[in-house]
């Protein structure tokens, strides 16, 4: 599984969505052996 | 993330072969399209700014909407070309309720992804955080833990 992580903004107002998107990515990697982040 | 301008439009809608300059203009768009094509799962983290998506996300979507690459026109309308992909949309907001009439972000993202063929979409909602963030964070954390 190849995961593309798209965070739409990098300012402090976007920190919540960005950090939880990272948690989703971490969960996908944890649950899917061999999963990689392509970006 | 660059916004669509006349130079990009001219490169996108060229008749015949593209010039080297036009190919160079579309280099970033090509790279972004290839990333999406290559991926099995998209994770999109986006806040809601004044009821809609950040301009950078709109600019990104404009660059990956490419005729013949991510969608095409059929007899009855556009057809998405990106198949067998799933997207997680992680959205946060201060006051806007996701899915309400004031939300021009969640529905837009979902519609756009469907337009390019990504119809399996799941939301992780962290909305209206200014009215109490703990329950929302707890629910989002639980939902993420259930992702397989």
C-alpha cells in the first residue's frame, strides 16, 4: 500500500488537521504490512 | 502551490504538441498527478478557512485535474480515471460544522475526489473545536484507531 499524505497548509491553524492526518498515516502503516508513504 | 494562470492554461489546452516551455510549465502538475496515480491511499489533512478549503488545497486540486490523466469526458459527462483508491479526509474547524450548509470544504473535497474517480472516501472530523475540543479529539482518535 502506497500512501500519499497531503497536508493543505502549514500554518498554526492547520496544525490539528495535519497532526491527525499524520496519525491516520501511522495507523495505516501499523495495520498494513509493507505500507509506505510516497510523500 | 502555484495558482492557475494564463501560462498554465495555455500549456493545458494546447492544440497539437506542447513546446518545451509548455512542458516545463506543467512539470509540477505532471509530478503531482503521477504521485496521485501511484498512490493507493490519499490522506488529506485540511482545516476549514472561512467555510471553505485553504487556497493551497484548491490550487493543488486544480493542478491534478488533468484531462486524459485523472479524468476524461464521456458522452454523459466527466469520468474519473483514478480507480481502486481510497481517501481519508481529516478536517478541522473552529466554528463550522462539517456537513452543514456553511461547510463548503468537506462536500467540495468529496465531490472533487469523485470527479477524478476516488469514490471511497472517509472523513475524520475535528470540527467546531472552539466550542469544546475534547469530545471531538476523543471521537477522532477512536475513529483513527478503527482504521484497518
